[in-house]
């Protein structure tokens, strides 16, 4: 299932259809041939490789699980395999695609009217139009439910004012889904189209993770959007959470992809690097560490395969998805740190790719809710007590 000849130890691949295997292979080859050989200089320069977008579009994967409107309508298992392969290659690419497909497109698919789906989704599926998702604010991250950006109704428009932070793709996106509080005090989603006056998105510089992803600080000053651009089926923040469940599920798959990249690189390196006259792979302590990595990856793949099946059966549960995201991201960080060490000095060079993944996984750990926030979601579910706000 991991898409790798090395890391699918419990032969989950045997559970896949020929179609799933072929798609996984196609994405893997794209990442191996088109992305991995060129990505490091972009990462160093903190630039996104826009010239890869048309090739990415040709994979016909944008929209992941969304059915119709030119989207591929994948099962959750299939979408997971695709995301895993993107992430194994490069977490900036998987993040850019995740923001476009799992956040922006999914917002329209889950919460838009029929007219909005027909208007926005087909060009996004072809990747002629790219999306962003603006929820987080400078003063509201983990407590984003308290967001302060406002959308005031004025005739046939809404007028949006406020600030957003960390918004991926927003400096170039054609459609930015901006979440704001309406006159009724409830959160709504508004599609702000590129070039709308008053929308200012500046790249956040100096990132040490996901350097290719263009994250923006956004100012919205009297941004006027047509009333027809308010997502029709958003009534409260609970609706926003439907999108977050879908995208958090994708982020869980991303973590596994990153962990596999670390393990596979460490294994290959240990087989060819000799010290004390023997390949590193022949030493007991190295074998122990590789075995621990493989055990973690096998654990994550089995868990995530089952979680994907549950979603395919319509069993949606935010705590389950939170448990997955929390667990895999923590394991992926540990595996990548161990792989980095196993490569010795070479481990800190971008050339071996582990260093890039090790930096990037730090952002994966934070976005879509930190480790702590996922634990609080699970904790509330299993104990019945919400511990988000301290008792005073
Ligand atoms: P804070 O909420 O300030 O958290 C700081 C620390 O406090 C964390 O360790 C946290 O776990 C801890 N903490 C918070 N609350 C509690 C509590 N109740 N109990 C115990 N500890 C707590 N957002 C978007 O809307 N769109 C995007 O495209 C997007 N992309 C992103 C890309 C990157 C690279 C990054 C870094 C972030 C992105 N985000 C995006 C924002 C992301 O979702 C937030 O950064 C995240 O939710 C955490 O919020 P924060 O950074 O404000 O941290």
C-alpha cells in the first residue's frame, strides 16, 4: 500500500485493485522523475516550481475524492495512496495539492450550491484555476473557532474585513476561500476571486519548513464579493469542520509518505555505506533501528488503510482522524530524525532528501491542528471532558 517495494511489509498492496496500483505507480514515477531531481534548488530559494503545475494537472488527480465536475471521484483509499506518493517525493508538492484539492475544492464540493460547484470545480479539476483556504488568523490558530474576520451584507455583495495568516497558495490562487463571521455571528465561507480590490496577500519569508509552499499573510480591506460567492451550505463553524475532517485525513497520509521516504533512504544508504569494513546494514544496532522504523510504518499503513475503509463506508469521525494525524506525524518526525542521523554528515545535505523532509515535517506537525490539539479532540471523545479551555 505504501507504494514501495521496500516498505509494504504486510503486503497491503495485495488488497488493491489493478487500477489503484497503476495510479499509485503513475504518481510515484512522476515524483521520482519530474519532482525529486529538481526540487532542492526551489526549496533553497523558497520558490514554488510553477512549471510543474501543467504536468501535475495531467495526472488527473486534482479534487481527489470529489465525484463529478471533472474530478476523479477516488475512494478514500485511492486518494490516500496518491497523497502518500506525493508526500514521499516532496511535502511542499503534497501540501500545495492538499490546499488546492482537499481544502479549497473540498469546501466547494461539500458546502457549495449546485451552481457554485459547476462554476468553480471544473477549472480547478483541470488546475487551470488554483485554490487557497483562508481560515487561520494572526491571533487565532488553535482557537480558530473564535475567528474575527467579518463579512457584512451590503446589497448583492458581502464586504469582508480582517486578517489571515499562513494561507498556502494565497499569493497566486484564483479562488481563495475566506472564512469570516457574518452579520448573524456565524462563520461563513466566501470565494474571493483573484484581483478583487482590497485583498492583499504577502509571502511569509524566512520559513525553515515547506519552503516551496507560498504561505501568505493576508489583509482584507473592504473586499467586496458577490453574494453568489458565499458558499451556500455553510451555516456554522461545524460545517467548516466537515472540510477539516477531509483535509486532516489527507495530512495523515502525508505523514506516512514522509516516514517512508526517511526509511527507504536510510535502508538504501545503510546497504552501501561501509564503516569498520562492513556495510552499516550489517551492524546489529542499525538493523534494530531500521526494524523499528519498518514496524512504525507497517503500523501506520494498517491503521490508515482501516480508517480509509471506514470513511469509504460513511463512518466519519473527527476523533478517529485526529488520532491518526497525531500518531503518524509524531512517528514520522521520529523516523526522519533517526534516518537523518543514520546518514551521518550526509544527512544534513539536501542532496539526500532526508534533510528536506525532516525540516518539512515540522510544518505538517503544526498545520491542520498541532499534536496537542489532536490529542484534545481524542481526549474529549474518550473521557467526555473538553480540556481545550482551562478551568479557572
Ligand atoms: P497556536 O494556536 O498559537 O499554538 C501554539 C502552541 O500552543 C502549540 O504547541 C499548541 O499545540 C499549543 N496550544 C494551543 N492551544 C492549546 C490548548 N488548549 N492546550 C494546550 N496547548 C495548546 N491555515 C489556514 O487556514 N490555511 C492554510 O493554508 C494554512 N497553511 C499552513 C501552512 C504552514 C506551513 C503552517 C505553519 C500553518 C498553516 N496554517 C494554515 C495554519 C495552521 O493551521 C496553524 O498554524 C495551526 O492551527 C496552529 O495555530 P498557531 O500557529 O496559531 O499556533
